[in-house]
């Protein structure tokens, strides 16, 4: 009996022992496997990937957000080994921005985002509108950033609201939603980094974002608190 003709129950059983990378390879073997392994609706598919995640990527404690399937989540958090937009493969130059569902280099980030300053000074976007948008907090590598695509859509949606009271209610609702999501996204980024980078690499990345770039490379025998 070849693997292709395995009954579904047996295939599912086999899958429960496989790491995400093998599941991904298996899904590209044939259409039948793809159907079984790539369905975003099937509870069985979700269970297969969830089992694999818990077994082989235990650092991903959080389940995927509601609008993401297990396999999309694992693809982004575990399997993706290069910038989503270019061919950069050096993981030191890549960062997970779960807020924007992006794992990319700073150059590709810059092409898709717009700074708070530009939005206020050049686009003349009111500050309270910015508060109801998901953004990346400023650090040594970049200023506070907004995703261009999201910004344009939000400005358009906002322009359709006529009454001032409706505008205020809309802003209030969105602002609350954004502030609730912020710590959740931060947690996703942390869990991703825990799997992708070892302890020393995580410290190096932290120093960079804390404006410690002059201290590079990481100096031994100094604790984080010494800085
Ligand atoms: Zn890139």
C-alpha cells in the first residue's frame, strides 16, 4: 500500500506524529492531502495542526486569533524562514510584527508603513483617529508606524460617517478594541521570538530596540540590569 492510498483515519493518525514542516510538505504531495491538511473549516484539520503545534512548537502557547486557521498561524510563526516580501533570509534582520501579520525586514516594513509624524503633518490625520488604529510602538529602529493599507481603509470608512456623534462613537469603539488587542499582539511577538531566537539572540534584539546599537555585539559577563 502506498502512502497516497492510506485511508483518511490512518493518515490523520500518522499526521498526529508529524512536525509542522512535515505536515506542510505532505500537503504539497497531492490534492487529497492538500484537501485534508489545508482546510480552514474542518475540525479534523485544525486538530492535526493544533496537536503538531503543541508537540513541536510548545512555545506557541496562545491559540491562533479567530480570523486565522491553525495552519496559517503555524506557517507564519514557525515555518516562515524568510522575509514575507523579499529574499532576505538572515533572521537577525527579520522581525515578527504580528500587529500587521508580517514577518519581514526593516526595508520591506518601511515600504508598507507610514510614520505618525507624516500622518499628522502631511496627511493631516487627527490624533484621535490615529488612536483607533493598530500601530507599532516607536523604538530605536523605527518611529511609531501605521500600516499604509489599513490607514487608507480606515480614513475611507471614517469619511463615510456623517454625524459627529456617530464619528465619536466609532472612534471610541475602535480605540477600546485597539487597546485590548495591543498586549495580545505583543504576546504573539514574544512567543514567536522565543521559538525563533535563542536567549543570546533575543537579548541582542532587545538591546537594538532599546537604542543600544552602539553596544553591539552583545558583551559577555554583563547582566541586562548593568546597562
Ligand atoms: Zn524584505
